[in-house]
């Protein structure tokens, strides 16, 4: 059961990172680096995107 809980925890973490990143981008702010890394996005490359 520990393996299943780990998967669920990882899914919840990814969803949280996605929500935080989308919210920051919507407000015109740079998302936090740890949220971007959680989604597999390089924070330096993201900062170069003009949105």
C-alpha cells in the first residue's frame, strides 16, 4: 500500500505545481522555480517566454 500512497502523493504534488504555475502566469508573475521543476520545466527557459 505504501507504493500506492506514493503514487497518489506524486499526483497531488503535480496538480499543486500546475495550479501554482498557472495562477502565477495568469497574474503576470514568474512562477516559483520549484513548481516549474515539479512539472519538468526549466525555470530559466520559462523566464525567457514572453507571456
